[in-house]
C-alpha cells in the first residue's frame, strides 16, 4: 500500500479487498493497519509535528488567518530555515521585516512609500551599485559615501558648506587669493598669490601671481599677467597674455602670448596670437590679427589690423597698416599709412625705412597709388611701374573784357586787371616755390591773325601775371582767357 506519486493513496496489500461472507484473517487485517500507519506517517500534521521532506506545490496558494506580527524567525504565518523561493511576483500587504541582507537580482519596484531606519540600505554603495530615486515615492534624502554609479532622479537635500579662507581643490586655489581682499576672485594654482589691490580677477595657473597693489585687473589663462605688480586696469585673456607686465596699465590682450613681453607700456591693445608679443615699454599701439606688430619693442602709436600686419616693425612709430601682411617688411619707417596687402617693399617701391608715405595697394600687394612726405602723388602704370603724377596746382577760366569775371577756377582767389590785356592770377594757396610752370591762352575775338600771350616775369609764389597782344603787338582784352599752373 503506498501513494502513487500523484497524491492518491492505493490499498494493495494481500487479502484486499475483502469478500462479503468470508472470514477476514488476522494476517490480512494486520497488514492493512500497518500500511495505513505507514501512509499516515508521510502526511503533514496540522499542528506542526512533522516537517515536509520535499517541496510542496500549492495550486491555489496558501491562505492564513494568523494575526501574529512577524517580528522574528519564530512568529508569522510561514517559518522556514531554508529560505523562500518565489517564481513570480511577491506581494506584501503590510510591513515586510528583513533581519538579514536582501540581494536583488533585478529591479526593485516600490508602489508606496519606502521607509528606512537610521542606516539606509544603500548608505555605503560600491562601484557596481546603482540606485534610482523618485520624489513621488517619498525618497528625498540619501547618504551615499561610496563610489558607485548612482543615478538620482531628484536632488537630495544638501546643506551648503561654509568655508573660511580660500579652498584648495586638487591643488587649485579657489577664493579671494592672498590676503583675502574682499573684491578679488582667484581660481587656479597660486592665482593672486600676493594681492593687496582690489577688483582683481585671476583665473588660471599663476594668473596675476605677483600682483600686489595693482587694481581692476582681469587675467584669464595660464600665466596671464603673471608678473604684474602695480599695473592697473589691464585685461589679459589667453595663455601667457601680458605675462611679463609689471607696472603697465590700461592694456588689453586677447590670445596666446599676446603682448606677453610688455613690462611698463600702457594703453596698448593686442588681439590675436602673438600680437605685440615683443613689446616691452611702448604705449598706445593697437594690433589686431595673428602676429600683428609681433616684433615691435619700443615704437609708439602704431595701428596694425590684419594677419602679420606690421610684423617686422621694431622702433618705427605712428604707422597704420590695414590688410593681410600689410606693411609686414617695414622695420624703422615711421608715419606711414598702408591700405591693402602691400608689404613695404613690393612693385618697385621700397619704404621699409622711409617715413610719411601713403600707399594704396591691391589684393596682391601691388602699389596702385603712393604719396610721399612732400605730397607728391605717384600712380602705377601696369607693366611699367610707378610714375609721379604732377597735378595742376591752379587753374582759371575768366572774361577779360570790361569788368573781369571768373567763370570757373581751382586754387584761384581772384583776377587783377592791370590794364588792357594785362592780368594777374592770385592763388588761394601759394606755390611751394617760384619754380612752377604755367600756361595761358586767349580768344582772338575777331582780331586778325589772332592774339599772342606773353608770360610776364617768372611769377611769384602767390600769383602769376600774363599779357595778351595782337600780331601788331598792341595790347588787347580777350573775352575768354585761360590759365593753368603745374608743379
């Protein structure tokens, strides 16, 4: 007699089943009771006297009316010494108390509010830990002292720390710099390490390192304004910008090594890598562009706009060059103005050491117009070269009969009528000397054989005189007289 493996108890001892009207032998009866005892001994008693020797499947689950609170391993509806394995979801209708560790092989979803004791379950996270929090579930504060990959869907409440004095973070100074000057800002290794002046900002390694009483300086970049001591109102942005400046003020430099060698020069502006990089004591220079005025040391009042504009100037001052490589070969020349890519020695024109020239060039650097220090204008004849242009310095067209009347003129203030056919042309701006050339003409006005014109004398710097005659050498007035002077 035994269970058939499906929970059915079979009676199959000898003498069974019994036959009606026959005597039941003691052997058959005793065998039956022995089998019954064996079968009952394998059943689970409701009072807990025996323990199951194998896992028991429950088709409809387990229902318990026990109300004892489960606060230990000896109370509760289910007590097991070997753990509980749940193949599907586990629902806990009220509080779940776990005395030992809980290992999650997948995601933990909390449908209500999760309450933690003084030591939360993730107070010490490891590198493999990941915790997601949701403010709507009541989790708003986390104590995390580990190094794990922690993703927080809502920010925990953090109390802002108060730090007296500068902080050092990975070797970086963060604060006000040396002497804790109220209006200073320091961020970087030894930035503003010696400052007593106000309104300074040093951001970057060694920025404003030696600044003492200098005020209103801004240095952004490694070693920017590194050696500044008393110079004020300087702005340096870029590695090494205005690095060697000590007492120079009102300078602005943006770009790596821009204005890096300046010591005492003031009111300079350098924009671009290496712009004004060699300048030491010169002031009032403006350089915009890569290596613009890069070699300038002590020259004043230069303006260079463009890639390598005025890049070779050392001591020449008051130059203005606008354009790529504009004036790039000028060294000591001063007071030159260049518009375009003319280098300073191109197209047969060399002004590298010359002064007071004005040059207009094309996109290839060929000079098209040039005016020298005397005001002499030259223009380019393509394929030939530069030729000086000798312009008309004065001209006039007037009626020489009756009361003299000017019809049109340039640089002529008036006409003096000295008598019949005798005229003096007065200049508004005098000629530079008396070595000019002038021409005069007159209309015949019906006179046979036409008039003759006599250029009277050599002329003066402020006027020139001429006379009109007939072929018979008689003086005559002409209704149309013209005059032009060249120098």
